[in-house]
C-alpha cells in the first residue's frame, strides 16, 4: 500500500513500481521491468511497449497468468482463484 500497489490487483497481475512512483500491472509491468535490465532484455521491454506487440502482450499475459501454477517453479500458491 505504501508504494501505491493495489493488493487485490497484484494478486491477479504482477505490479511494477517505477522510480517516479507510477505503478503498472500485467504486460506493461513486464515491459517496464525489462527496460531496467541490460541488453538484450532492455530491447525486449522496448519491443513489448510497441504496436503490434503491445496488443498481443495483454492476452498472452492473461493466459500465462492463468496457468502460472503449471509453469516450471510454479506451485499451488501461484494459482489464481476464480
């Protein structure tokens, strides 16, 4: 809460808090986090923020989030509640 993150939304989508205090969720959060890394991840984050990749990122993120408990390293705690 101190960072401006909505706890309920963070349970569904990963949050990213920028150095300016802005909060992004889901695919835009992944893009923003990647932009803080070195090459080639920074370029991947830049690409995720551009059309048409940006339009595809949200539905792909939703599918990955829905099944994240089945991904390598995922546990039952990662399962989204209906």
